[in-house]
């Protein structure tokens, strides 16, 4: 509670400062070179929240508790001084505030603080059950060990930012200082089991453990920058250091997931850019980044610290031979060098040798040409090539040995796009790209990809308008293989995969009256994938499964300014989604456990009443509902906010 209280107090002081400056300026307006404008507002209210059932899915991002709300805004806009401060507060875990100051372009200061809460689900443990031992006539029993459910699951994320930029008088150079902090605090659920494959010929008992895990981690980042304009060439230097720390206690449980690794990142970047004559521009940059694992644990000993060194080189060249055409060439080089300790010692496995880390190099070349034959049509073509190489890539050959080898792959893509404005109120944008990958590295990579999009906008006399969009991405992967262990040997089976992602949407707005605007929108997102699966190591166990998901979004909004004192608004939205996973009839009947239908509905209404020049009030009502096949997550949220606003 201390941090939000401090933020509110600071916000109040900033408000008083801005108001005081506004009064001081009003007394000296005769001496100003131009008119200054000042304004301020303050509101306070109360938010009533009425939950019904589970609320984590109905309102995943928000605090579902009643409480006081408030906000403020104060600003001064003048010839030399520009100052603005504003903030909104819903809860100690849900607030945001900003401050912007600019004095004659010499000093610029930006401050920001915000917090957001994310509700998390608690999944129930399975009931106790027993299964026959596959190697003996005994039974293997499983039991559950749930944790107390009195701890609310959720994570609060806080972000603070401060940026200062100072100009060196009349010299065209700047000094930049920055600080950024990101912290997460809360609890989530961790389910682990002490299951072991060893006792296959005797009866055994295992336990599912439900652990409420504490989350407490912070990231601090500081940076310093210098830039200067040295005539035909400008340069910039940036230094950045970032530390990530985890303060949560270590969990003592079998087979637990690893805790987040603490780390430190140090980066240096140098940029050179110019604006040469004849329509020629050039830019170049080099950066080196070192990332080091700084985790220190009593149950873990390493012969050295894992370290990554990242080097990046960039070069851009653009040429405009005549006003209708522009040609641009871009080059990017990324080099990742990974260092790993030779051995790692833990309390569970003793000393273990660590295989060398995989280093990689990526070179990207992009050639773009833009042609504007007339002011209504723009054509764009692009060719892109990515050359990737890796070393120390692990390849399983058999059970007894492991080898590392070098790999490389190339991606080539071509894109054509057109922007057409046949009339002043109409715009059509279409594009298509084709990409090839000669060696996919994972099951989800592609060897062929088609990507297309279409966007159209219409409007007429400010009374109505519409837009329509469609995007599709089709991937194919007929090269990646999956390893299978059979007869003490690891063999490979090709597992082809085809997928199609489609999204479409439309929106229509209409203004039948001068103060009334109605908007209706619809969106569609569809995903379909066919993947070859290996369910067991036996021969002939390769099957083709299909996963599909479909989501529909419906929305209706209305805004009506009744007069200068009254504003009315209302909104309705519903999201319907389905997900299916199916296998051939010869496969085990597991498809029924992967089907899910959900419906998310929301409605809101707001009334703003300005009953005096400086005073007004607001009434806001919001409703959210979540329904699915799994009833334990269904719930509703009713939220009503009443506030009073003062402006001057």
C-alpha cells in the first residue's frame, strides 16, 4: 500500500505545482512573447464491484474488488515551458500516472508509473485413482496433495520509467539519461508429481502436489546516450545496463521447474547516419551486448558462468533517382556466441558434464523498390534473404552416443504490394509474399509460406464509413523429422505439417444525427493445422491429427452528445470461440478431452453530466461474463463507478 499512496501524494503535489505556475503566469502575461494556456481537472469517485462465481476469466486484467477511484490532469502550454501531469487510480494494484516537461527544447523530462493486475486460474487436481502396473500384477496408486486455497492467485506488474534529455546550448548535441524498472509480485500455481519410472515390477504410490508459488522479481535498467550533428554526418552513442533479480524463495519439491535465472546485460551501440545530396541517404550501426547468468544458489554449483556475447552490424542505403521512385538496400548481421560451463553440480544428480552451447550467425539482406506512377497509386516490391548458420547442434544418433554438428539454412522471400486511392474517400491496400526455407529447424517452422492481405476503406461526407480486411498465412513443412527409439536405436520419421491462419473483419460507422455516431464491427480468426504425430515408439504408430480453432467477435457501439451538458455512450461485445483436436478412429479416444467452447460477453454504459462550467459527474456501468464447457471457470462481474469532476 505504501507505493500507491506515495504515487497519489506525488500526483497531488504536481497538481498544486501546475496550478501555482498557472497563477504566476496569469500575472505576467504582458511580458510573454505568446499566449500561454493552462488547464486542470480533478475527479474522485467510488467503484462498486459485484462478483458472481469465478471471475478470473470474466475479468482477467483487473482487480475485482470495490474501492475508491480518482484521477487528475494539469497542464501549461507556453512558448518556453510545456508541462503536463495526469494520472488515474482504480486500486493500489491498478493505476497509471505521467509527467511531461519541456523547457525551450533545452531540457525534456518524462516520468511514468503504472501498475496492472492479472488474475490467474487455480486448476483442480485430479481425484485419487489407480492403474495396473504394466510389468507386474500390482497396482500403482495416485493421490492428490492440494495446497490451501486461501491464497489468491494473480500477478501484479509495476513499471516505472524516467527519461531526461538535455541539449548542449546552441551546439547540435544532446545528452540522454534513462531509467526503467519492471517488477512482478504475486502467486501462481505449480503442480508437480514424484512419479518415477524405476519401480516397474512392484506396486508404488505417487502424489500430485499442488504448490502455491511466490513470484517476486525485478528488472532494473539504466542507459546513457550522446548524439551530435557534425555537418554532413551525425553520430550517436548509447550505453545500457540491465539487471534481473529473483527474490522468491526456492521451492523444495521433486521434479520442480527451474526458477527464473538472474542475469545482467551490458550493451554498447554506435550509430552513424547522413543525409547526402542527390537523394542519397546512408546509415550504419554497430552494437555489442554481453548477457551473463548471475544466479547464485546453494544447491547448484557451476564450473563457470553461462555467458552470451551478441554482436550486431547494420547498414542502410537509400537512393531516390527521381521523385516517382525510391530504392533502398538494408543489411543486418547478427552473431551470437554462447559460453557454457564445463560441468554443473546439483544435489539431485551430482556432477554432470554440460555440452557446448550452440552459437549462430544470421545475415539478412533486404532490397526494396517503391514506384509512384501517379498520386493515386503506389507499387512496392521487396526481396529478402536470410542466411543462418549454427555450430554445436546436437543430433541424436543412438542411445550410447551423441554428436554435435554444424547446420545452416536459407530463407528467401519476395513481396509485392499496392496502395491505390481511386477516389479521395477510398483506399485499397493489397500485398502478397512467398517465402522458402530450405531447412526448417523445428516442428513448427515452415519450408514454404504464402502470405496475403487485403484492406479497403470507404467514407462518405463524414456521415458514414466502412472498412474491410482479410489476411491469410499458409505454411507447409514436409522436411522436419521426429526421433523414435526402437531396438536400442534412434531413428527418424518425417512428420509433415500444414497450417492455415486466416483473419477477417469489417466495421461500419454511421452518423444519422449531428451528435450521434453508431458503429458495428465483426471479426473472425481461424486456425487449422494438420500434424503427423508419434504416439508411441512402436512401428506404425504415426498418425495425422487435426487441430482447429475458430473465433467470432461481434461489437456494437454508440455515442450520443445530447447537448453541451450531457454525453451518453453504450457498448456491446461478444466473443465466441471453439477449439477441436481430432485423431483417426483407430487412435485412443482423447479428442473429447481437447474440445472447448467459450463465450465471453460484455456490456457497458456511461453518462457524463456537466452541470456547471467547472463541475461535472459521471456514472459508468460495466458487465463481463464468461461461459465455457468447463463450468468451474464460469463467472460474472458487475462494476459501477460514480465520480465527481472539477475543471478550471
